[in-house]
C-alpha cells in the first residue's frame, strides 16, 4: 500500500489563498495599459494591432474607454505589469457578463482608447492654439 502525502498547513493556506484570488476576479477580465501602448512591441506586452494602439495610455484613459464601451469596471492602482517592472501603472478589471472572449473585449476597449486619446490630443492642440493666440495679441 502506498502512503499518501498530506498537505502541510502552509500548503493548505496557499491553496485557500489561490482559490480566494480566483473567486475575487470571477467573471472579470484584467487589462493593463501596456496592452494598448503603441511604443511597445508584441514581445514587450502589446496585445492589440499597432493600427489600434495608442501612445501614452494611462489608467484614466482605460477607464474612459471602458465607460464609453458600456462596461462596468474596477481600477487597481499601484500594481506592476509583470513584463514592465519599471513603473506601477495599475490595471483595470472589466466585468464580462455576456462571456465575450477576452480578445473581443480587448478590441472594443482599443477603439475606446483611440477615441479617448484623440480627444486628449485635440484638447491639447486647442490649448496650444489658445496660448499662441494670446501671445500674438500682446505684441
């Protein structure tokens, strides 16, 4: 007869913790800003095609994209993307009640990110034009 190895107390705690973590994100998908970053390669963590990616994607932009796409979301701040260990950008947890595939939700968010970045850029350009206009009047 074989002896069955019993789990130690530490192993039981680890298994319990792992099950808790899985339940916490049940029905939610995790999206990092790096997935949408145009300056990164696929090896560095970008998950969308470069024509749908944007520059300088932040957690705030991801939140705007999720809101405009009609998703419920939660933000987790001060979390490090595993492949980009240099900064703590955080991630967004998006609810997925229709059980779409992650790729489909990713592409829906990518369109929202592009829209949010375009709005940010147009606001920045308008502010620059306003500054230039004020300088000309002073002369």
